[in-house]
C-alpha cells in the first residue's frame, strides 16, 4: 500500500508541474486530477501506516468536515465570508459546493498533520497548532490561484491582505478556525504511528510549500501570494527542514565511525571476520583486544563525531 501511495503522490506532483504549462481550458481537468491524486495518496498512506479505521476517520474529518463547512460557508457567509463557486468547473456539486473541495481539505490537512507530528515529537498542543498553521498557510497559495483562474469569486466590500484585496481577511480566519478543529479531531483518532513512516506526506508538505512558491513567483505571475504562502507555510516547513538536517548528520556520523573503526583494525594487521554492516555502519570484530582499543581510543570522540 505504501508503494501505491507513493505512485499516487508522484503522479500528483507531475500533474502540478504541468499546471502552469496548460491553457485555461485544460487547467480545470489538471486541478481535478491533482486533488484526486493527492487525496488518494493521503488516504492510502494513512490506511497503510495508521490502519483503515484511522484513514476512515481522516476522510470523515477532512473531506466530510471540509465539505460541510464549505456548504455552510456558501449558504451563510460563515466562517469564511461571502463567496460562490463557478458552475461546471470542478465536477459534481452538493448544495453549490463541488465535491472535490472536500478532498482538497484532505490533500492539505494530512501532509500538514504528519509534518507537524514530526516536529512536535508527540507534544499535543504544538502539534495541533503547527498542523493548523500549515493547513491554513496553504490557502495563501490556493485561494489567490483559484480566484485568478475563476474557480470561485468573493463578494466585494471586505478588507483583504495588502496586495490581495479580492480575498477577504475573514477567509483566512475561517481557514485557521477550521484547521484547528480538524487538527483537534485528528489528535483524538487512535493509532498514531512512529514518525519514520511519514516520508511521503512530509515530502508532499515540503513540495506544496516550496513548489507552490516557485509556481506563483515564476510561472503564474502571483508574486504577492508567493511571499505570503512562503512565509505562512514556512512556520512549519522550516522546522521540518531543520529536523531533516539534524537527522542526516547523525546517520552519516554513525556510519562513518563504524567505517573508521573497521579500517583501523584492518590496517593495523588485526583480523576482522566480516566487513561493516551496511544498515548501521557498524564493524564487528571478534578480536577482543581490537574491540577494546576501538571502543576506548581517544579518536573515537574527536573529529569523527
């Protein structure tokens, strides 16, 4: 199932790359494909790593909950503001809201949740807040792009962010509120796994953060939203990159120490019965004297660390 989730995720990335290269008429189909592929990758990955029950809860919370809040939003103007979806652009609709929009919430929420889980390391409040910021920050890319392409329109007369007057501030507040609620519900779902299973959703989050910045800044002529999205999603994205950077030297160092120990034993004329184990980078020697010297030698705690 993990292989299937990676295939779906990579296909979604490929579709996103093609988006700026397509004409206005073809972009609707590309948008639909991107959302379906991303949501599919998230659901399959969640089922593989957290179990089918957790994945069902994810879809109910994000796709079902997201669709519900959008239906309420278009009917009442709460919590986002007054807006309407274009007709016939994003597939089948329910109460004026394309069903695809629910899946878009899944596509944004799950990567943000997994990225926040990696950074927060099991701490509840930071994980919820970071996941909410990551999801709400994504809308600073999404809304300007979709409004520019005419997928939905906002009623005039509301205050907006500098450089983005066509989108009301209430929209971002509504996203933040909805994101916090979703993150709280996801926290209550049972079956949280080890973070090492989340390479795909974390990658998708980093791609959404940096790939969207590149697309907006260079290809879509949306430089204002490029800055807003880069900063907002970076609140979570930068700590994720830092955690990856810290993990890489630790892995390299353990392998390097093992290789150095094996080499010293070999070149000192000692007999080593097998080479370093590739998975951990650790040399195993059966000569007790060599093992003792390697474990206590002063160089072991010097430059190689």
